[in-house]
C-alpha cells in the first residue's frame, strides 16, 4: 500500500489509541493490512514529525505536532518556552531571539503553529525571522508567540 495511505493510517491510530512503541505501531498497522518493518515505521515517525508525550493509560504515547493552527502539544510548548528569550514585532517582521544554538528548535515550533499571517520564516543560530503580510499581522503573531512563552 502507498506511503500516503500508511501515513493516514498512522495518524488515525495515534488519534484513537495510546501507542507507546514502534513495535506496537507495527502491530496495529499489520492489523489494518499494512505489512511494514520497524525501519519503515521509524522513517514514517520522522516524516510525520511524531514525538512522544506523557499518556493517560501508558507512560508515553506518540502524538502528531498539531491538528489546527495555533495548537501545540505540551512538549513543543515547553521547548519554545525554554529557548525563546525575546519576541519583537518590527513592521511586518517578527524577530524571535533564542538561546544560542536554539534558533532551529524555535523555528520548528513556529512552523508547526502554521499561523496564516506568516508568509515565511528563516531560522539561524539564535534568531528566527518571520515575514508577515502586514505590520498588523506581525504584531498579532508576536503577541501569540509571547502568550506561549508566558504560559
């Protein structure tokens, strides 16, 4: 079966059940008619940008980055709070200063937010630059990101 169908099945499975290991995911996919190896599942997890967060039934479970604009799993919120130092709107740009070496991490989190106001982003070592359509959009995005940092 195609990779896209398998990816859809994985997303459906992790939405339905708490799946803690790649082996569990392989078993669940097999039950749905997908013949996969652990190596394939490992690549799928990377492609889908899945990660683990604390579960209710199991110690940890796989989750996807987000369902809709502005939603972030707790682990990604925590990552952003940890690395973002200063957020500032400058016209239609938003400058996010981070701890040294954390620009890429903050950039991934911001990209996962998928704010419609952001036309593009560039991440460096300790800075993320967001390009918005208008100055109002820049201010709105800076405010949203600041709210995440404040908790």
